[in-house]
C-alpha cells in the first residue's frame, strides 16, 4: 500500500507484500478509519483496519472466501466477494451478517444509492439491491461481468465486461458504448465533471456526461484496474505490472510514474492529500 504526496508525486511503501495476506482488492476510507479487504479463497482472504494507514489490525472475515470490495456506510461495513458472498458488520468487523444473494457467482463491487440501498454487482450480469433485510435482483440486460458500480448524480452506473457502460434510473436501463472491446474496470468523475474510465489493455476514455466517450492515449498496454482523483484534481490510475499513471489535465494526457513496483495493482483511493494504492 502506498501514498502519493502532493506536489511532485512520491511513492512510499507503507506495507510490504508478503505471504501473510492476499492481494488488496479495495479500500474504504472514513473520517476515522481506513479499511482494506481482499485475498482469494485459496490465498488469505482478509479484512484489516487502520487509523493512520501504517499500522493495520486484522478483523474477522465473514467466511474463508476471497473478497473483492469493501464499503463503509455509517457504522456499517459491507463486503462482497467470491461464491456470492455479501455480508455486513455493525461492530467493527467482529461479527458479520450474511445476506442471501441468490447466486454463487463472484461479486465484485458495492455502492451506496441515494435512497440508502446497497447495490452489488458481479459475474454473469448479476446486480442486486439490498434495502433492509431484502435483496432484490435487477436486470441490466446483459450476461457480461459487471465489475464496477458507481453513483453519479443519482444514477446507478455499472461498467461491463463487454466494454459498455450501463446506467439505471427509476427502473430504466440505458447502455452506452465506449469503444472498448475488453472489460471496463473503474470510473471516476473529476472535479470538472468529466467521466474518466479505465479498462483492460491500457484502455482510458473520457466523457463530459457519460453518454458518449472518447478514447485517450495512455501509452501502456497493461490492464488498468482502478482510477481515482487526488484532492488537487489530478487523476491517478493503477494496474498490472506495477503501472501507475497520472494526469494533471483532467484525464486528457497521462504520464507513467517511475516506480520499482512490479506487482499487479488493484486498488487506488484518495487519502488526505494523496492516495492509497493496493496490490
């Protein structure tokens, strides 16, 4: 896990990789706490928490199954992952309540909707909505993997493994092509309102409103897994082979940061004046 500082970006290793934990799939950042989750069912699934991004305390996991995303909502922690796993803890990860998702597909991403519902998406076009004790299934009209979900101006925005962006509002679904033929992985909306997408094969695209997209040259061919904005408006994307990209012009142009990283980087999240990177 690393932090990019303001000014000229500087990468500092906060926690070395090793065999004790699986890969870092996701971060959740609150005012008091940083939570990281990840791992696979065959290699050290974990949830851990820190108040300073340097010293981490291991929490219990819902099951010994890999995790793909973590979401902090008030006093609740939500996680999702392999074999249809979806769980919530309201006591800091000491105990977990499992939800019936009706699937054994891998679930990849979580989001909090404006009405308080928690959404979860995954393999095979799976999309579920949890409000109270009930999980409702939603049809996005695709069997492609849904790997990332976001809330943008009240809309639910889902990224597809077929290279399309799906948007849900009041029960209606629209689809927008991006020019990608490989999976999309992450989305961020910049301080100027620009949508910036990442995907496999070094794919980056921009849009003013999410209805149409223009591809941007990133000059890398590694799979890009996550994108985030820093407090000063710069955009950071991370991916395979230790790739870290930065843009200082709202995602129009990108430069590759020189690092010694070789690991597959899966997560990036704004943290203070910089960002946390996990892999």
